[in-house]
C-alpha cells in the first residue's frame, strides 16, 4: 500500500513535469526574469498538485513528490525559481497544517537548497549524467528522512521504520527519471531551435546567393534560387517540380547521371563538372557545377546541394583561344613549309655554286696546262 501510494504520486508528478517543456520553448521569446518567474510558478504548482494527492501516513503527516520537483526546479532554474516554488509549496503546506507541517516546510526548503548547491557546485556537463543525478536524489531524500526525527511523539519512529526503505529506494530513482526527462526535453527543444535557425540561415544564403543554387533530389527534382532562374530566363514558379534532366540536352543526361552515381552510392561526397543547360529561349548555357551529397546518420543520401556558376564567357574565350591556336598552328605549318622550300632552294643554289666553282677550277687548271704545253720547246 505504501509503495503503491508513493509510486502513484510520483507518476502524477512526472506527468505534470512535462509542462516544463512548454515554458522552455518560449525562453528565447520572453525576458529572462519572466522565464524564471514562470518556471518558479510552474514548479511550485506541480509541488502543490502533488501535495493534493499525497500518501497519508497519519493525521497531518503526508508524503508526496514535492522534494523531487522542488530540488529539480532549483537545479534547473536557479535561485529565482527556487524561491518562488518554495514560497508556493511552503505556503500551501502551512495551510494544510497538521503535526507534520513544520517538518514538511523544512523538507521543502532543504530540497530546494540542495538543488541549488548541486547546480553551482558540480560541473554542468557531469551533473546531467545518470550516476551524479542518482546520488543527488539520494542526498535530497536522505536529508528528507533526517527531518522525520523532528516529527512529534512516536510518529517519527514509525515513519523512519516504515518509510526509510521505500523512500530511499524509489525517490532517488524518480528524481533521476524526472531530471533525465527534462534534460532530454531541453535537448530536443534546443536541437529543434538550432535546426530552425540553421534552416533560416541556409534559406537566406540560398536565396541571396549571386550564383545558381539548387537543392536537388535523387530523382532529379530541383528547388532553385533566383540566380539560377535568372541564368536560364525562368521564374521560380516556372521551375517548380521540374527536374534537372528537363533542363539538360537529352544527349548529355546519361553522362551526368554517371557522374552522380558515386554520390548516390556513398563512394564520393562531392563532384564537379561542366555541363550545358537549356535556356528558356532554347539556346545552351554552359555552367560549372559543384555537387555535394547530403546524407542522414546512417549514410543514406537524401539530396544534393548544387552550386551552378555560368561560364559562357569562359567557354567562349576557350573556343576563341582554341580557334586562335588552330589558326596559329596553320600559319606556323605554312611558314614552316615555306621555310623548308627556301632552305631547299638555298641548298640547291649552294650546291650549284659549289659545282660551278669546281668546274671553274677545273677549267683554269686545263688552261694552265695547255699554256704550259704550248711554251715547251719542240
């Protein structure tokens, strides 16, 4: 019966503690002091609600989860939350009266004080771990049982004998459980807020980029920014539900799909290539395309983030350079042929000159010989 009453009260407290997340979501939209005020009222009211459905041990002596919720409230919220929640819970316990009123108020004050000490004396990251939280709950409820010594008459002995074990077995675990629930809720809310913030930042960068941007699905559907639309002469409404394949010359689609296949399979994270897009006026627009794969935690590719930079001017310059190079090569070839012909002509002239010189020398020698023969005596 005692265990059942304690557990029922604790489950009631756990359910009410989920209300904390509703206020935590608003923390960035309201002032810090208002946030503390609301949390203090919330934890105070949860403790008060717990005292409305307590375990009645004897007339005027009740047990509930106020020690759990007030210690956690002080740990999570700090001094302002602790003071407000203690005032609400303490006032209600005073109005309830009975033999255990003084002890009950003492438990309220002590629980909040231990929560504050735990908040400020322990490293914030370590204080959220399971073992420290369990010992935090154990200390809170050990001190709670020490207060039972001050109960009047034989009540103190009966309470200590019958409730020490259930309290020290159940309440620290309940403290750990509720604290972890609130920590996880805070983490989820913070992650969601970061996700929304990151999405807004990404959207701002995405839309304001002066180069083409696209969130491209695996199947090809694109969500593009204004710069991309301007590049191809479309409006964003005209490109809704379109695929990149629809804006690509049909003969180029297969080669691009081959480049994207390693990203889909997870073999690569990024790729870069040049491709043609079809302008609204049916001309071709050349672009330098960079693609990054976005994946979930399991590594599955969700979509691509694509950056598209128009390079028509560069392609035009490359073509002009190529044409110039070809023209220069033709001119060089022509000049080389002409030079070879000139060299051959010079070689022929040189050979003819040498041959003539040799013939002239032979004629001189012949004339000299004839003269010498003529002058010989007969």
